[in-house]
C-alpha cells in the first residue's frame, strides 16, 4: 500500500514538473524562431557569414535562450508550487495572463533589436533607454520607419503566438493531477525550481553565463547572432557599466601609461606646422557634417556624383585623406571634434554633464583669444545632453530649432540645412572678427528628408541617404562661395568634417564605416591644393588647428597635431562594446565581449594590439576620473 501511494504521489508531482519543462522548452523554441527571423532580416550579412556560421549561431545561441527562458519559467514554478496549497493557482488563467504580458515585452524587444542592428550594427542594449530622455528626438530617429505597420505586425504576431501558448497552457493544466500529500509535492517542486539555477547561470562553470559564452566563430556577425536580445538588454540595464569601475583593464597602469606615452602628441612645435601666416588671427568656421562617410566621395549613383562640390573643394585646400571618426554617434563625434576627446564604448561622456563640463573645448580656447563664438544646429540640442555640453563652450550666439520658422522645419528632426546655412552666413557676416563658428548639419540624418526634389532618385534607404548628402553638399558649396565674396575671406579658415561615418552604402569591412573626410579651406591658408595622407582621427582636429594657428593645445590630452612629423600616426575608435585601432599599413577591431579580434587588415603585431588596448584602458579611466 505504501509503495502504491509513493508512486501515486510521484506521478502527481511529475505531472507538474512535466508542465514546467514543456513551458520552458516552448520559450527556448520561441527564441530560436526569433533568431531565425533576425538572420533573415539581415540576409546580406547572413549570406556572407556562411551556412556553418548560421547553423553555429542557432546551436550555440540555445545556451543563452535556455537561460532567459529559465528566468521566464521561474514565476510559473512559483504558481505551480502555490497550486499545491491554493486551489485558485490550479487554474490556467494566471499563467495565461503572465505569459501574454511577457510575450508582448519580448516581442517588442526582439522587433526593436532587428531595427537597431540594421541601423547601428549591434544587438539591443541599454543605449536606447538613454535616448528616451528626449522623446521628440527619439521619435524623429524612428519616424521614417513604417511604425504603423511594424506595430501592427507585432500585435498580429503577439495575438497568434499568445493564442498558441494559451491553447497549450490550458491543455497542460487540464491534465494536472492532484495529491493529498501536499508536503511531498511542495518539497519536490521546490527542489526542482531551485535546480533552474543551473540553466539560469548557463551550467556548472565558475563564471555565470554572459554574452561571450555564446561566441564561437571568427565571424563577429555570427557571434552577435547567437546572442539572445532579451538577455543582452537586461544584462546591460542591470550591470549599468557607466557607474562601475573600469571594465577595460588589460594590463597594469604603468605599462598602459608607457604605451600611451609612446604615441602621445609630442607638443613640439615649428613654424612649418603653421597653416596660416605667422602672426595672423583668422576667423574659423568648423562644419560638422552629419553622417559624412568617406565612402560617398568616390562613388556615383546612376552617373551622378554624390558630393561633386566637395570633390572640387578638395583641390582648393588641405585635404586629410586617412581620417577616422572616433565613434559612431553624433554625441561622440561632437566631443571628438570640439574637445579632441575619444569615444567610449558602452557609454558617452556627453550624456553625463558633470563629466562633460570638465572637457577642454575649442570655443573656450578661442573665447580666451578674443574671438566671438557662434553655434548653429537645426535640431534640438537637448538630445543626448548635448546642450549641457555645448553650453560649456560659452557660445555667444546659440541658434537651434526653436529659432526657425515652421516653413523651415521640413524634417522631423528640425530645420533643413539650406535654412540653417542662411543663418550661418548672416551670423558670421555680422559677427565681430575674429570669430569661431561651429555648424552641426542635420539633413543627412534619418529620415533623409530634403526640401527640394531628389536628384538621386529612389525610395530605398541608400538612395535617400545619398540624395540627402548630395543636397547638403550643394548647400555647403553655396556657403563657401558666399564666403569667398566677403572681405574677410582672406582671413578665414573653414574646416569640413563629419560627426561620424555610416553603415551605408554597405561595405564588406567595418573599417570603412569609420572613415571620414577632413578638409581645411579658406583664404587664410598658407598652402592650398595639397593632400596629407597621415593616419589620424577626428580627435586630432583640435590639436592640429590650434598648433596650426600657433596656440597651445596641451589641454587636449588625447589630441595630436597631424602635421607634426614627430608624432606617431594612428587612430582609435570605439563603438558599442569594442574598439578599433589603425596605424599605417594595418588595423584591427577588438570585441570587448568576446575578448577577441574579429576584423583585421594589413600588418598588425602584438605591440600594436597592446597599444590599442592601452588606449582604451587609459581613455576610459580618464572618463571615469572626470
């Protein structure tokens, strides 16, 4: 009799455990389906990765899927344990409601992940939450997308998936059996629930599962595909690496400092580095062109040059042909240009006003030299806390979206570049000389809207992007030609560069997405029509400009004078959670999650790799110390 009762109690308990296991496995299968959709949505990259890498991402990704599925399943375990004592929990309604809510959240994260990867090239993390502080700007960045149809698609998929889950849950609960031995059931279910710690932490190994646990390939795309977007998002939110110690420590501090000292600006100076006649005090106009990737200056679309005006202007100034953006977002690029400060992985100094306020800034330096300073931007500078940073530059004139009429606000972001250009020209024409002017353009940001008919036709993203660049190219040319007619032209320098590169047009190498143009123009230049091929970063603009005018630039610790022949040639760039390092003849990109190089070209050696790591370590520590 005792044996019969024991088997009966075990059967009753196992029926509940079996329900929990089926629920957990369903979520794993669901995440695998989401991964397949992700791979299909990025078909070009998927095809390039190859079938073995695709299969590998599906296989290796199961480990992380099982972990996040276990997190989701634990509440069900609690419901099932409660059902031993409370009859209400024997009904499927609570589990159905819980599943519906979780399912909607997960679908939203997965859908956002696909969109963000196509735009930024990395899986969803806490970064989008930092931009939600400025909802208007956040909306503008996605308003070009078919939001209605995306939302409708999510709802439809949610309904179909929810009905599927509901049918299974009701069936599973209907087949549950009960037992009079509640303690026996409770203890068994409690032990089983506790065992979920194994899949949650990814196994029995010492360190719990993290993103690098699913890295398996030399293909970074394949590794990223194996990551579960929900795990990645929650991991980023919970860890909040902005507030913790330096996660990028590769070596002891003295070794890192020694390697950095070897490539740091020499601070030596000679008259040959001057870009203007000695003793002159020229006006300076710095134009930061939104998404101005170098890829576009050498291509045509249907026989039309993308930047014909810029290509002609190259012959009139000093063109730096091997320049790299320090980051992949505007907030990182503006600090790179105005403060000579490198971008940070996982965060951005601009978003933390207390830290950004400690940065040196070009307008501050020029203010001290008696310059009048002006800033122009057709959008809302509150985005990513840029306004707090820019206010620290003490610009005497500060023109933004609110200063334009409704007719000029053709873009969801703000005023188009043509309208802003007119204000820029009017402003510098009336300004007290010498003046320092900074213009951050806007039209070539998504959704790539121009106020004039398209020259480069096409409704696809690439065509729209190229057409927006073509439009801004013509607008900048108008500004340059107007300036040439002014009596102050011969005492003026115009610098044209980018805030960052762009993933479009699609390249087979990540390094190309960081290449940007840099051009010095103006009647005040002592040389014209020359090409400088030195490898450098946009962070080097500050030191090069200041040294070229004969001013001290020692406050710009991470900026070097490109024209100084003594200085080492290199560029450092950071993206979501990794960095790249370039020297003449070679480059590499290092993934901080997988702790491996995933793209390289040319000749690299161990010293170059250690130097790149030292730069990331020291620059991030400097960020933390501010």
